[in-house]
């Protein structure tokens, strides 16, 4: 026997939270620890307290909500996702998983369903990494992969630290979750890609995630007058960057069939003036791949390409690797439970690998973890026009509710 969420309420919750940082085209800009983030956090805490749930905030600002089970001594089920967004991002990325988890707790209350295990819901801090790097920061601190002291010192482009901004918005918490153990962790998320919609599949059973390598690269040349410096005497950092971008794109195209992705997402020229040859070019590079061996080989290629270009163009180059995430597989037993849940609900399903990083990727190293995907229209994400159907919204909520219920009553 399956149970159902209150779809109308979940849709309203999504609409309500989409007002915090709403953009002209219906997306959101809700950067980590911004005023808009504070508004979303405050409203979230207000709702869960009114529903009778307890709330705790840890030192990095992760918000934990508990619906108490009949046997509180047993390890809980952990649900959740993140509340922050990309600049000009979508209204579902991350926050859908938080609100679907909230709807699970509210639906259990409405239907007076008790569970043996407690159910915890978390809103993670800074999954996107758009304002403060690295991404998935709240989950990294929670799992011990990043020290809290180091995280609190991290600055944004204006020199404001994580600690400064947590204090400013009132979410520098004191709760200690260093000994926390979950029986299982689940996250529901939009796919952020086109596969489920293209295949007309209702839900994705996420079996794992691609490995990732992120780099910060700087070419240094010589800034000089654009009108008086001959072409063959220039040390143009922008040319070095352009040559590198083309080479990196060729690697990505070569790895298409292997599910590899290579992206230059951010570029900055200095002094960035129309009539000055750029003396410095800074850019980011990220590589994603399901194979650790391939990631290692591509890393060697990248370094050789950059060295060769620097020599060819009379530049110096600095390569800083800032993120290393190995390819991972989610818990097999949990993915089987999710698949069985889809079949019980009569939803079509397929197994899928996540191309994006998620908070669950960090949790996976600490306790059994799995993810559920729902389709998004045209596979569009990190975009104001990111969208889902009401039906997909309902599918994800029902999947999370029924899988959680099964796990929360396990001995």
C-alpha cells in the first residue's frame, strides 16, 4: 500500500520560496548567506516550528529539522538538499529537494503516520559554490572533508567571510553533528539534464555520480598598448587562454561516448580594457568523467597542453586544482528500494548516473545514500527558465514519501 503527498501544498511551497530572490524571467538569484538566503531560511524555520518539529543549526549554517520517531535511540533517516542558487538560476534546483522533504514530514503529520525511526530534514549551506568556493560546502563540513575553521575563513569576491555573513544573517549555529549517524540518506532532485524527459521516464534511480576535477588557471603575459605593439612581439594572455579553451573542448568532444564533460565556465581578463593587450587571463576549468583512470589521463593532458601553450606564446602559467571528487556509486540496497518504490507507485523508471555534483556525493562516504531524479523540461538547469511539470513534482514527492516510510520503519 502506498501513500500520497499533498501536491497542491508542495506546489505552493515551491511558489512561495521562488519569491526569495525572484528574477525577471521567473528564476531566482539566492546566493549563499545573502539577504535572499536569509529570507528563505527564516521562512523555512518558521514553517517547521509551526508544524511542531525541532530545529538545530550547526557551525556552517546547515539547518536540521527533526520529526521524532517512536524509537529515538535508533539512527534516523536523513532527507534534504540545498536552498542556495546560481546567479540567475532556476527555482527548483536544490530547493525542490528541501521542500519535497518538508512535504514528506507534513504529509506524515496530516495522515497521522508514526515511524519507528526519526526523520531528519536538512537544508545544506552553499551547495552551488557561486559566492563562496568550494561548492557542496555545508555537506563537506558535515562529513569532515572540510574543517569548520577553514570554511569559516573563506571569503567572497568582496572580502566578506563565511563567518561574517553567517553572523550577519543569524545562522552561525552551535549544534555539533560530528557523531551523527544516519540509517539512510535520500535526496530528490531535478535531473538537470535531458535524459529522463527524452526517454519519457517518470523517475530516475540514481546509481552514482561522475568524478570531477576543478582547476583555476592563470596565464601571465605583458599588458601593453594595443595600437603600438606589433603582433609578433606581444605576450597576450587572452590568446593563450583562447588556444587552451579550444584544446579542452576537443578533449570533451572526444569523450562524448564515454560520458566525459569538459567546461570552461568563468573567464577574467586584466586589465580588461578595449585598447590594452591583456596581461593576465584567469579562467576555470572543470572535467567530469565516470572513470578515475580517464580523469588522471585527462589531467596529464591538460597540464601538457597548458605548458606547451605557455611556451608557444611566451607566457607563464599557474595551474591550481581546487576540487577532486572521485566517481562514486550510491548504496545498492537503497537504489533497489527506490526502484521498488517506483514500481509500487506504477511509475516508469530507469537507472541513471548524475553528471552533476550533489550534497549526497559527500554523504555517500559516511552512510548509505541514494538519490531520486525527476525530469526537467528540455533538461534546462542553472537557468531562469528551468521548469518541471506539476506531475513530475508529484512523482518526486510520492517517491520520497514512500521510500522514506519504508526505511523509517526498518529495524
